[in-house]
């Protein structure tokens, strides 16, 4: 068993990390990530970077219905300070707004503004065009596109599994630790 960054492990079997295809795939994914990031930066009219890949990920996750910063952080596998900083930047630029959460005035929900929705749509279209261009250059474009779409579901499943393991470990630790008061600040939101 090989331990990867304390979150997951891979059996040293036929599909092990020694498989050269896995290493080639790592390099392809990191290069594709950079190409996608450069595509986002190139989308600005004035020549200034409007969206980073991190900005895009947050906009897309809010657009998919995730309204709380703490759940955004967990879903995107980043820390609450990172989400708070990214959300602050998106709010300043008019792409995201903060709203009081129903009856609980201490909690804050996040929502896309009309400009944020338009930016997300434009970014997704531009990035989808790049992905289609890249997969069209492979031997089996339909299969590669389907595999990439399946990879999205696998990523969600992996992140959910890691979050569940952390909650289970936290539950064991919570029995020994004093309980901390929960507030809107726990959502990574400064008012």
C-alpha cells in the first residue's frame, strides 16, 4: 500500500503508480490545467486577468448551487481562508453577492450576480472549446471526452470519501475536545 498525501492510498498492483500511463496522464492533466488557465486569462477585454482557474472553480461551484463558503472549501479541497479571499475578490468585482441566510442572520449565503452568471457562461464556453480542440487531436476523441466527463464524477466521489473520513476522524477527536461555538465566521466569511 502506498500512501498519497495522507488522503488516499493506491494498491501496488496492476494499476499501480508505476504504470507509465498514469505518469503520462499526470503530465497531460497538469499541462491541460495550465492551458485552461491561460485561456481564462486571455478572455479579458482590457488585457488584465479577470478570472483565475481558482475564481472559475468557485464561480462554477456557486453556480451549481453551493451557497456556503465552508462547503465550497470542502468541495474544492481548499482552506477556508483561501475561499474567503477568493469570494472577497469575486464580490469586489461584482461576480458574487452575499445574502443573509433565511432566519439565521449570522449565516451568509453566496450567489452569482448577473455579471457573475454571464462570466461563468463565457468562461465555460471558452474552456469547453479548448477541451474539444484538445480531444479532437487524440486518436479517439469521443472516448477521451467521455473519459474526462467520467473523471469529474470520480473526483466528486473521491472528495466526498475524503470528507467523510475527515468527519469520522473529527468525530472521534470531538469527543475529547471542548466544543467550539459555531458562527458565520466558521463559514470563512468576514462581515
